[in-house]
C-alpha cells in the first residue's frame, strides 16, 4: 500500500509532503511530550505561533486553540467546551444533575464524530438531531430552525434544551459546505453554540478563490475544527480545534495535576503549559512538521497547493461530464471540494442509462452499487488504482474519488478513468 501514489484516490489524507516528512523525523528524534513548556519549549512556542496564525485566518481576534489526535477528538473538545459554557456544573456533577436534556444539531451528512462526542460527553446519541440536507448535501437552515423550535416546544417529563449546532464545511462523502451565515443567524437568535467542522474543508480557508463563498461568516463560530493533515497535505496526524473564547479550553478540562502543572514554577510563565487544556495527558508533537511546511511554502505556497488540488478535481469532473460513452454517471455535477462521486456503468447496463448526468432508476442503482463493490475488489487485487466507495442514505454504493495529493496530475485522472473501464469491462 502506498498512499502517496498518484493512483491512490481513496482517503481524505493522501500524499507525502517531503518537508512535512523531514519535520516528522526531527519530531521523532526529539521524542518529547507537549504537555509542559519545560520539556518542549521550542515546540510549544511554535504551536502558539502557528495556531495564532490559523485563528487569524479564521478571523478570530484572540481566542485559543490546541492540536488534537484527529478530527473526532477536535470535535469532542468543541462539544465539551460548549457543554461547559452552557452547563458548567457538568464538570463536577455530571449530566445527571441537569434539570433538562441538552440537544445537539448536525446535518444528516455530517461526520459520525458528532455522535461520538455526544456519547463521550454523556449526552447520548439519541439527543443528536440530524437535520435534513438539500440536493447538494448542504444543511437546510429552515429545517434546522424547525427542529430547534420542536425541541423548545417539547412537553415531555424532562425539557429539551438545544445548545449546540454543528455546521460542516466539507462533508466526508460529498464535500458539501453547509451555509455558515444563515446557520450563524439561527444560533445567534436562539443563543446556541456554533461549531464548524472544517476538518476536511478547512484548507480552503487559505484560498482567496474558494474561501469567500464557502466560509462566509466563519468568524462568527464559537469553535472550528480544521485538519492540516487533510487538504493541506501535512503528515498524519495534525488536527486542530480553535475556540473564539480564550480560557474556555483550560477551564473546561483543567485538573491541576500537581506533579506536572506546579503553579509555583519560578523559571517561566505557567500559562505556557498546555497539557491541562485537553482531555488527554500525553500529547504528541504534531506542530513541528506543520510549522516547517508553513515556513517552506508560506501563505502563497499553500494557496497554490489548494487551488491546484481544486483545479485537478475540476478537471476530473469535466472529464466525467464530457464522457458520453455511457461508462460513467456523475452523481453531483458541481462538487464544492475535491470529492468526485460517480458510478461506473458496465456495458450490459449502458442501455438503461439516460445520460452521464442523470441518475438511473432505483433497480439500476442497486446493480451499480453491487458492481461498485466488485470493481473495488478488482482494484485491490490488481493494485493499480484505489478509490473509496460507500452508500449515502438510500443511495447504494458509489465511488468517491479524492484529489488531495498534489502529485495527482491530469494524466493520473485520465489513467484512473481508463483503468476503471479496463477493470470493469466484462
Ligand atoms: N475522519 C474522516 C476520514 C475519512 C476518510 O478519509 O475518508
């Protein structure tokens, strides 16, 4: 398995950035822990500089951030901070002392980590309301408001209390962006915590071309998850969560272990000890490789990197649109990120396909779903190509090609489409 190969279009984290790799080697040789400044002074300072820069990109003035072991843990930290803000007694008394049932809202296409967070925070997955999406996979703000009002009007024995809305910027399968501004307006109206899960789409914040439309209003969020190990090409793992309010991470999670976080350290300002801000104790150094990449590329380099990925993804979309041979059906013709979702159609089914942009009948979709899984196993057995597949709602299996490796060129896209046809032909 070589996930840096340009014919690997399988996962959201692809490629092998050489500067980041050099950073990872230095990190491994330093072999230190990120919980206190005294054992990782330079790395803690680099973390402060890079995370402040990322908050500036989001549009926060001040605030706080932390690196986490993956987007799910970043989202868990956001839910914990929101829970602390709205129900601070939970930290000491747990959720059983609450007079109401806290409720979270997220779109039906969002990442499963919002449910993981609800479960881990003791709120329960039954209290995550999945809001309907439109034909492009974006949360419908009117549906969100309807669900919030329904919760507020609930007349059961325990009142429901909406407190958290997750707005996904870059959904896992379609790459759709929920509309931030209208969702922020609803959160402001009902006094709810607004979290943006931009684990996947966050890299587009760095692009002048794509940022404005997809992230309008992002600075209004209370928290933002953004994974540099995805679109920015940093080596795994590198996930960040950003909070608008400074101090909330520390107040929410701090346990004051005296053997690590002595408050009478004479030789530096203890606020540089970051370990008590998070739910883990030991923390891997995920910053050096990102800092080194940022030094090497600069903002303009990252912008070119992101715009380049989008251009290759747009090329693949255009190729699929232009292909009238009946071999492919493009499920969403205007992807907002680098996710390209399609079916491969074998010769025997081509007569039942109206066009490469028209969804076939349900029975044909079921056939294509089965063929998708078979074709993936042919890919795995030949080892020439790797593209992920999944069902979504009541849509059977389809391919999701991801262009997040800058090594993928137009010739690789051409190869992928031809290879699908070679493997799928029978
Ligand atoms: N945590 C989301 C990653 C999913 C993917 O690579 O497809």
